[in-house]
């Protein structure tokens, strides 16, 4: 089988899945409706698998088609990457730029930088996903990611840059402290209403408590209010809902404006590390190299 014919079949299949019909795909590919339909039909025959459910009014992927679509997108994307790397020294940043970031940190810190980068380079088409789940950058075709947590043993396929470590503090709103009083010790702190971060599995993040120079102790508290979103957790604390342990990058503006008050400064402790991460195979692409340079020190956590 000639490889160019195989690639034509993949392109027709992916374009049809994206466009939702043979007619729309034909317009995008500058081919006839019949040519696109035949290319997909030949692909199904070769694979001995039906990729689309066809009716007179609609076209939808089968389960096998959906799985094959994800693979095809990755293969075609890798081919485009290979071509772009060869021509990288001649190119301005352009094309779809896949970025994956933690939900709250991404919205607050990363999104403004990406929008500024896109404004400087009109050929860039950012596709930004906001999620707190683990994402396999290579498997999911991500160009640049930000991770809170991470590991000391990064895979060889990934480049990475340390952004800093979160600083966690206890804080509350003046309205809450006026009503309940200001805790003077860790023991007293645990008698107050807690606003904790809840995970998807129904559990809540523990508080980290420092003991001199020793390791931090994970203390699970009974949250009076449990919130599954960082920004919503801050809003709950601002509304006087209780005490929370939060990263300084999340509340620094509220502390500066006195909307929140830091409690027990000696109880501040380092939290999770943050990293900028990217597949090494994409590093030479102008869009990736340009974004990494654009981020510069702006994403560093101090």
C-alpha cells in the first residue's frame, strides 16, 4: 500500500469527523464530496472496521472510529511537527498551540500571558484546557503544560522548568475574625470553622502544619464548608465562611487590600512545586519556543 494513499485516507477521515459531514469535509479539502466519501470507505475496508454511523441526516463516529480518530490526530500532528521543525529557522510562530494548565492557576496566572502572546503572533491559535487531573502531554498532543506537584524523575521525553514552590498560609476575612475571634495558636486554629478544598473522589485536602524544623504534618480537618474550586474557596473565605490554608499566589491581592488577614505567620509553610513542562520533540517549534520564552520569569512563584 502506498503511504501517500494511506495518509490521504487519514486526512479525509479526520477532516470528516471534524466537519461533521462529507460535504463540509470536501469543501475544507477542496475535493469533491464523492472523493472524500470514497477515501473514507476505502479506509474502512482496509481496516475492516466501520468508523462512522451513517443516516440520511447525520454522520457520527462509532466507538472504534472515536478511538481511531484520536490516534490519527496524533499521527498527523506529529507529521506536521516534523515538517515544522525542519523549517523552524524560517518561520514565525503559527498554528494551533495546545496548552494544559491547572484550573485556578491557569485562569489567574497563565491565561493572561497566553492571550498576550496570541496578540503578538496573529498566526497562533491557542487551545487551552483547564484541568486539575493528570495529563499525559505526549499522549494527548499538548505543546506546553503547567504542573502543580510533579516529580523528581521526569520522563526523558519531557523538558521542564522549575517555577518555584507554593507558600501556604492560614487566612480569614476580618468579618469572620470579628465574629469568632483571632486564633493565637495552632491548637486554637483547629477549633475554628474550616473552609477546605474538596477533591473529585469526595475527600478533602488536609492542612499542612509545621513543627519547628521537622517535616510538615498532614492534619485532616472537618471542613465546615468544602469547595472543589480554588477561586470559589477564596470567595467563601472572603464572605466570612471560615479559615483556610491557601497559596499566597491565590490570595496576595486580597491580603494587600486587607480583605483577608494572615493568621499565625510562623505557621506558613512550603506547599507543592510548580513546573513548566513540554515535550522535547516540540521544543524547536517556533510556537513552543516562542511561548516558553514569552513566559520567561513571569510564571515564577516567589
